[in-house]
């Protein structure tokens, strides 16, 4: 049985709590947050705490807090020589205070509190400064049925950068498309099968090979018409930039 203390109450912390709680071999003995208001609903299932000086002894402490709060939270931990891991994609493992054993347990996925997620679809990237702690982190991932990868800080930061492109930027483009269709009273649902097919296609072929569209074809009349249709200059700028990038990538 691995005992665990969870720190933080955001999207990642909430989903990790639910996943770990369902495991028979992991015991969440305490959940800490600066304010227990956001976690009080779980008070009947686990001990909650808003005083960091009263953290219980556990095998692993997971800092599922904002990137800016990781170093400060690590510094304020009232003990030494215990395994502390953060869940960030971009923060260096060395940003954790060296008074404790340091590691990373990074779930590479997008999390929203009200959207359920299956952790079998969530890759966990683990890192630890002490080799013996890698086994513990891998076991944590396996207990929630996640694929697990041992990677370095540089590799994790690169993955996080790539994830911003495939998730955050892509989602923003979807929001723009939603705005464009709404402005013409068109149901955005009509585009959803295309969104799904685009995501499915790159499971089987590379994004380079999957590229289609007027930019690739160098269809000047369509490109010109699209720019004329766009009402916002910011949308025109994005369209022009992406068109140029596609044409440069494919030698058009």
C-alpha cells in the first residue's frame, strides 16, 4: 500500500484524487489546500487540511499546484528526506527544495473539473533524482492504469511545449471557428465529425502526411475569398500566418 498526501485543489489535483481513490493499493491519507472550501465535499472520504505544518507522514507528496506556487510550497514543507513530486509539464525538478527527495509525476492531458476522464488515456511522465524513487512513481501510474514514461526535465518541457500546440492552440482555433459559425447562425455541431476525423487521422499517419486544404493546394482564389469573409483582423492575421506556415512546410 502506497500512502499519499495530495496538495492543491485545482483541475489536476481533483482528477488525481478521484483516480487514486479508486485504486486498492493507494491510500490518500490527507488532502491539503490553503483553503479547505474547495475540498470540503471530500471530508467524509479523506482527511482535509489547510495548515501545511500539520501534514501527515506519507510515502509520496504530490504537489498539484500552479507552476508559480511549486517552489514556495516545496520550501514551506515542514519535513526533510521525503519523496516530493510536482505535476507540472514545464517546471524543473530542481525547483523543488533539495531538503527532500525530488521527482515529477506529470499527467500529459487536458483537465477540466466537470469533465470525466479515463486515466488509461493519460500518459504519465515520471522523473526522479534518485533511481529508487522511479519505481514508486511508475507504480503510482500503473495503479491508475496509465501508460508511464521515464523522461528527463528537458524532454518533459519539450512535450509540454508541443502539447500547447496540439491542445491549447488547437482549442483556440476551434473557438474561432465556433465564433465564425455562430455569427452566421450555423450550428457548430456540423463541424464536430470533421474535428474527430482530424484527431483520428493522426493516430495512423503523420500530421505532415495528413495535411489537406487550400493552403496546401495553393488555391489562391479560395484563400483570397476566405480572407475577405473574415471580419476580424486578428482572424485574418492567424489565417495568413498559418497559410504561410503550411506552404513553407510543404514547399509550396
